[in-house]
């Protein structure tokens, strides 16, 4: 009797805990709030006294001038937000002088080996900077990449990238952004204009077939560089990855896509050097879907998959962040990883995502640093956990194909005379 009474009481307490736990889960789901992805793009961790900077020049392709530049470990495309924290006194003096004048500087792209400068770079305009009347020892500011450039006089020999770890004055040439029109515009039949208003893929393709019949080239030649087809392909690729709208204009869309695709340094530099927006989009469409796995750059261990990518910033799945030492990291955010081992305690200090604590993430096979894990400090914040992978510490690769299943051939029949056959 006593045993039955005790077990009944325990059962009541267990069911009570379960109902209480389910109620807590329901309350958490009701109180859950999504992380404000605009906070990550504001880079509020830099300083609380950033003030807006005005008076930047309106530069055009073909402009030449001398600006301060420094090396970056990857290709930064126009449109990206670039946070900076300068800790070298000479660098601070140079940028402070730039802030008093045209408010621009440059970041140099490395070559495909990431050991030499390529001669190409991106012009950045300072949009916010820390307000200090005294001569500061450090300087934090937020800038935005605006134009591609190259050295006005390209170096005849490759120069190591470490020679540009500090700011240097270099004469540059701003590169053009070619945006060609529809090649079939001149042969379009005006009688069909009333039916062209239906902007669907099927209708567009049907009219392009009719228009291309008026030329000497087949339809597929014009279809390769059809902007509407390429834009639809890119939108479909990022449909379940980013929450914000993507650019509609060809040049901006080509840069945004290049920033948010997981590419090798060679592919990123190749896209950066292209002047034609439609050609850049064509290359990006071909690169979409080729690589679906992110692997450790040191040992090729699989770290994450493409379907795990998601946007934690209004800029997309990729954003630039700066650490306390002034080193910039370009992060790809993913929901989950594999073959990861955490190192050290979690910390909320200087967190790139307000409300999250970060922990260093290492590759479990070679112990190389591949990124960070971010855990929400409040249970109601969603996502409660995610990973930020350093784009230079992981390399995209095709997903491994499963081995083909082959049936084992049946053993050969033994000789009828009972003798055992010997190998030759």
C-alpha cells in the first residue's frame, strides 16, 4: 500500500513537472522575438559616439587621384559595409587627414593565392566616425564600399601583401561599370508591344524567340545574357536564405550576389575584375549550385552545407566585422555545423550581434580556427544559437557523391572432378 501511494505521488509530481515544462515552452513560443538584423549592419559594437560624416565627393569612372590604401585579405565588393578600427598611430593620422578632406580610402584585393596584391581594390567612403577632439590613439569608423579601382600604373612585379599592412598613398584609376542594353531592342516588332506587358518567364522567353528570329544568331545566344532570366535564377537561389529584398538593378545585383555567394578566392577575384554587369551575373549563375559544402581550408573536413546558410544581417548571409585588434573578418552565418569543437568560455564582450555571447569554434580534426558560435543571452530571442564562419577559413566544395552500390559476383563453380584450381 505504501509503495503504491509513493509511486502515485511521484507520478503526480512527474506529470506536474511535465505540464509545467510544456506551459513554459508555450509561453516561450508566445514571447519569442526574432533578432533585429538591422543591429548587425549598424556595427554598434564599434563605439557609442559614432557621428555621421558628410561632404563626400561624387566620383565617376575614369577618375584618377591619390588616396590612402591598405591591404585586405579578401575581395570587398561595392555596396558592402566596411567597419574599421585603426590601432596604428600613423594609420590614424592618415585617415584623420582624409576625414578632413574627401573622406575616402581604399582596400586592396589580394591575388588568388592571398599572398600578393592583385593591383585591384575597392574605394570606401567613410559614413560614420568616432567623435574625438583630441588626437586619438585609435580610430573607429564605418564606411561603405562604392567603386572598384586599380593602380594607375600597375606593378610589373608581384608585391607581397604584407607591404600594405599599413596605410600608403597610391595613385588609382576608378574602373567603369558597363551595363549593356537588351541586344534585341533594335529588332523588336512594335506590333507585339501590347502583349509584352505580361512580365512572366514564359512570355519573355516566347517573345525573345520571336525577336531573335529577326537576327542571324540563334535564340540561345541571347538567352545566355538575358538579365530577367538571370535575376530570377538568383532570386530563387536566395529565396529561403535571405529575408530582405535583393537589388533589382543589374550592377547592384551583380555585386550583391558576389558578396553573398560562398566562393573561392580565385572566383571572387575573377568576378571583381569583370567590368560588364551582365557578364558578371552570367558567371555568378554558373557558379550557383556548383559548391554546396563548406570545408575547413586546412584539412578539407566538412563544416557546413549550403542549405544551412541564413541571413543575420540586412546585408545578407555575408557581412564584414572587426575585432578589438583591428582585424576584419568576413562572416557567413549558418544555422548548424558539424565537426566543430568549442574553445574557451563564452563571452558577450564586443559581440558583433547584440544580445549574443560568442565562443571560438575550431575544426575538430585539425583544430584550426573556423569561426564562432553565438548563443542568445535571453531564452526568448530567435535564433537561440547560430554560427559565424570566417569565409577565408572555409573553402566551398561540391558535395561528395555517395558510392555506387555494386553487387558481389557469385563465386565460380568448383571443377567437377573435385580438384582445386590454382592462380596462374
